[in-house]
C-alpha cells in the first residue's frame, strides 16, 4: 500500500498468541471519531497492559474511537498435578469408620476423593520475571492487532478515495459552469434594470446614464468572481490534502470553507441558472462532507 494513501476510521484487527501455559487473543476495533480515543478492556493481573495498549494505539493511529479487548487464560493444572492431603483424608476416614460401626454404608474411594480439601492443586509461587515475559508477549500481540486494524482502515481509505475524488471533480465542473454563467450576469442585470426603469419612467432625462450607473452598481454587488476563485483554490487544496495524510481534520475544516463560498454564491446570484448551479454545488459539497467524515 502507498504511504500516501488516506485511511478510513472503521476497521478490525485480531492477533492471538501462546506462551508458557498461557493463551491470549486480542481484538482491535475502531469507528469514526472527531479525535483519537483508545479504550481498553484486559484481564486481571496485567495492569500494565492498559498503558501499553493505549500507547500502541496512539503511536499508530490519529483519529477514531478505538476499542482494545484482551482475553488471556492460563491452562489449568491437570489431574496428575493434583495431590492428596493425607491429613484431611485420615480425618474423613476416621469419621467414616465410626459411622460404619453404627451401620452406615462404608464410603467409596470416589466419594472420599470428592470431599472438600482431600484433593488440592500444588501452590505455585508467582514468578515475577515469567509474568513480565508473558506481559511483554501479550503487548507484542496488541501491536500486531493494531497493525492489522490500521491495514483494515487503509483498505477502507482506498475505497473512499475514488468516491471523494469524484465529488471534488464534480465541484470543479460546477465551478466552471458558474464562471460561464456569471459572465452573463452583467448583461442580464442591465436588461432587467432597463426594462423596469423604462416601464416606470420612459421619458426621464438622462435615463441611459442612470441605467448604466445603477446597473453597474448592481453588477458589482452580484460579482461572484471572488467566490469562484476561492472555490477553485479549495478544490486544489482538497486534492493536495488527499496526498498528505492524515488529512481528515483539515478536510473537515475545508468543507466549511467550501459551503461558505457556495452560500455566498447563491445569495449573490442574479440569474436562475446560476442559482441552480449554486444549489447543486451545495448538495455536492454536503455529500463530500459526509464522506470526509470517514477519513482519518
């Protein structure tokens, strides 16, 4: 995958491991988020894993709500490792013999072994170094799970890229249409103003000069060249940002600038076709904004 590929924020990664009688599995999930938030759920007795897991996520990801789930289990001691507590068994046998003399049924071996305290697992001293080694191995698996999550988010980014690029291309085409239509605004304003003035005061002295001045003033107010120039610049900025990930936050801000210029374009429009272009432009920008919210 290209280092310049944008990433999405939705994905899943998993890693499994085993060592020294321990087995574990890690799942890393993420969804959209304005900032980066890493949540951790882990097994008891491995308190340091939360710090390591969050640090791993923060070093690899930039945005999104990330959940790390760690499950770890130690193999239970087998029957061969169990031992009989002879003192406890002797007390049970003494009681059983007394009851048998009184007519009770003698106990079976299975019954005696099932009594509390007769069978016990050998106590194991906690090996601090061994536990630290297991914790380090689990932490390495957490890194693997987050790397798998990151790869999943990159695949989502590869799917998002053509969609986002398509919307940007459409905005660029609409801006070009608006530029062509805006060139006709001055003449449309002049014709409209001339028609109204001649209807109201056809014989007023200096009518042509007044028409020219008023039409020029209205055309100045309706001039949308600055808005179109800024929209063109925003299109170029969006394309540049897509080549410089992570760009999600900057693209979010750029969408606000896009919409601001489109709103101004609509408010200045003096012709129905230009208004129609402005409205379509706003619709496409909103569609682009929805997609940008998925970008890391």
